[in-house]
C-alpha cells in the first residue's frame, strides 16, 4: 500500500530519456568524429592513425593522445576549395529557405483559414510525399527537368521554347524547396491555426486595411513558426548531398558532396571528419547564441 505523498522515480526517468537519446546518438558520435579529425590519414584498415593500444594501459592512452594533432584543420584552412564549398552550401541553404518560406507561408495561411474538414485533407497532402522514398522523389525531378522531360513537353504544348534546367543551380534549388517545403509549412500551420482571428476583426473595425493587419498582427504573431520552419529547412539543406549529386552540375558544389568524396573516394577519414566538425560548429553555434538571446529576452520581459 502506497503511503500518502510517496513519489515514484518514473517521471524523472522519463524526463532523462530524451537526454540519453541525444547523448547516445548525437554527443558520442560527434566526439568520435572530432577525435577522428585529430588523426592522420594512413594506408591501413581503418585508414587513419593513431590507434588506441588498449594493451598498453595508461601509457598506451598517453601515447595515443600525444599523437593527435590539428594538421587536418590546418590543411582545411589552406584549401580554398572547401571554403568555396562552405559558402556555396550556406548560399544554397539560405536561398532555398527563403523560397520555401515564400511558398510555404501562403500555403500554411490558406490551410489555417479553411474549414476543419478541408484542413485535414490539405494537411494529409502536405505529409503525403513522406510516404515515398526521399531518393525516389528527388530522382523523379530528373525525369521532369531533363531536355526530353515533362517540363519541356509542357512548354512545347503552350508554344514556349524548351529550357535546360537539369544539372544547374536552379535545379538544385527546385529540389531543395520541393523536398523541404513540408518542414516549413507544418510549423507555420501549427502557429497560424491557433491564431486568434478576432484580433484581425478588431483591426478591421478600427479601419486597418487587410494588408496592414497582416503585417502588424498576423505576421508578428507567426514569427515563432517562421523561425522554427526556417531552422528545420536551413540546417539539413546545408549538408544536403543527394539533391546536388542528382540534380546539380559543376557549379553546384556543396559541402555534403565534398565530405562524401573525402570519405569514400579519397579515403581520407581524418580530413572528412574535420570538414564535418567545422560544418556542425558552423550550424550549432549560431543556434545556441540565438537561444541564449531568447532566454535573456524572456527573463527581461518577466
């Protein structure tokens, strides 16, 4: 029989599950990659040195850590190709996120203003692409954008000249926006669906035109959805590999492709790990700084 006021450890344990998940599937792999980035490439299996000599005990660990260095990062800093890849990836991701926002915001707003039954149907249509393999969805755009594809067939029916979009930066942007658009629409819809539309009615009663009510009422209240959707799109776009590989050409070099080449073509695991660590820090540090600024703003508001 439980005594009054007795507590169980299950709530605390359940709260630790997400942190355990992050530790096992994010923190530990990152530490392994960071450790690998301090190694040197070698013609061996695995293709890097030094290796930990567990039979040597503490002395073996001392020798291992003494052999680690930052040569891969020095090499990375001296190679302009990878700097161009970083800049190109950030540019593609920024442009793709902006385009996804421009396309996704009207979609989410229209869904939020529909009747509940229609909302469910539209929401299912947004989620429907996830029922198909990501690779198949991207590869389908090859058939659409190729010179004898559906796009040029449609242009020919309306009397317009054909276009050659495949293997261009424009094709990469199309693939990025198409693939990550649901990640923009869903957070925006979640915010707009809960919006108190009596505020818009009050603004209209006070003589505010619809466009002014949108910019002064609706859009500021939807900023959390804009930020969430932008992060969900921008972060995976930066490291995207499949889309530029299938749809892009020589002018569509992104850092994900560079990492793949170093790992599997050049078999330079330490250098590829250094590229991945720099990419991860480039993405994580601004997010952490933004979260700290948001916390300070909330504390100041309180």
